[in-house]
C-alpha cells in the first residue's frame, strides 16, 4: 500500500489471489446490492461467502441494510459474485476504497458489473416501488473533482481518459426492457437518469429542483464511482435503481424522507428487482470458467 488513500496494483492482486485461493468459483458477473437489496445474494446456489472483515484489504460496511458479505455462487447456471453491501463516500471511505472491490472483480475475471441502488424519484412519472433501468448518470461529486480515477493512472486497468458516453450498456438495457415486458413488469419498470450526490443528508428542496432541472430522474448516494471504475477497466455495466421515496420538490410538501423508509420500500419490492436481475443474468451470453 502506498499512502493511506492510494492503492496499488499489488493490493488489488493480493485480495484477488486470496479470494481465488478460497473459492472454486470463477465469476464472470458481479452484482452490487444497494440499500436493503442484499436478498439478491440469497438466490445464489452452491454459495461460498466471506465476511468483508475476513477478506484481506477489503473495506468494511457501516450502513444499516448493507450486511458486509461477499457471496460467490451460481445464478441460473452463471457464476456470480455478489456484494451484500457496498461502500459509500459519506462513510468516510476514499473513492479508491469505495471502488476497491470492482478492480478486484476485474482480476477475478469478471466481465459484467450489475449495480443496484435505492434512490429517490425526482421525475413525477415514478412511483415508490418502481424500478428504474439506469440509462445514464450525473455524477455530482465527479463533476466537482471527486473521482476514483484521480491520481496516477494504472494502465493495467485502463486508459487515462476513458470515455463515458454509452457507459450503461445499450444491449443489456434493451434486454432488461424485453425481460420486464415478458414478466409483466412494464407498468413499473422505466428507464431514466440517476444522479449521484455525496450524502449523507437527503436533498434540500432547492437542490432537488436543481437536480431535476439538470435532467436527473432519480437521486442516490452511490453507484457512479463503481460504474466509472468498471467501465475504465473494460467491464460491461448495467444498473437498476429501486425507487424508495419521492424527493420533496415543493415547499408546501411536509413529507420527510428517512433511511428506515428507504429500507422498508426496498425490502417490500426487492423480490421484483431480484427476478429481473436473475432473468437478465440467465440470458447473458457468457460461458463459465472453472478453477
Ligand atoms: O447503497 P445505496 O445507494 O442503495 O443506498 C442509498 C443511498 C444511501 O446510502 C441510503 C439512503 O437511505 O440508501
């Protein structure tokens, strides 16, 4: 390790080697579970799971609704690794730490990253419990210079100046929409733009109005850093937001959002998200490797 906040290739490799030595699974797909969405990992068959605290170099989860377990297993015949709990900038982690697992996954052989999150809706067309296929994102901390790709570029992972247009894979988005239709989910699955803010506070009314005007349909406190790092190292990316609350945009509105409410809605609707992800994974065009 270089300095407190800098992570070198060797650090990612050490963690990847430890995992490769402790599981026979060789995942091609990684899934990051958002707040209250960890149940997704329960669907994996032939599981090997590890507490984050037992994995050398891994950061620790501190947020309620993020169990802090890495689960390897088979989902509809596809070997996956699933993070039951992610890391957020507001927990005090550097963005290198927040995205550490993504580069480890790359070294394990992962080719596709599926990100999920809980988010508040800014667009009036969304209801609580809806699922948003992420078409694109606005990364507010990133625009302000807080980027996990800051610092010396590791050319082993990707280029200094990675493009980000089309970062959420078009074919996977189309496939997800087709699957949603065939599952009868079309009424509550829509595509939209996710906006990342730093948190941990929820938005003021003026901020919510601003983000909506900027073109964001939903807002949350994660996802963009992991997506940047995954795309930088050549992974395909697909993302889903579960809409857990309406973001207050009117001064007459007295409703207040809180994390317990977010967890309640995500728990209630996570089954739909799980089914959508499971079907998508089952239709991914990948062959499993063996150890
Ligand atoms: O990890 P995600 O983005 O799903 O978590 C959301 C954003 C905050 O961490 C928390 C707020 O309730 O849920």
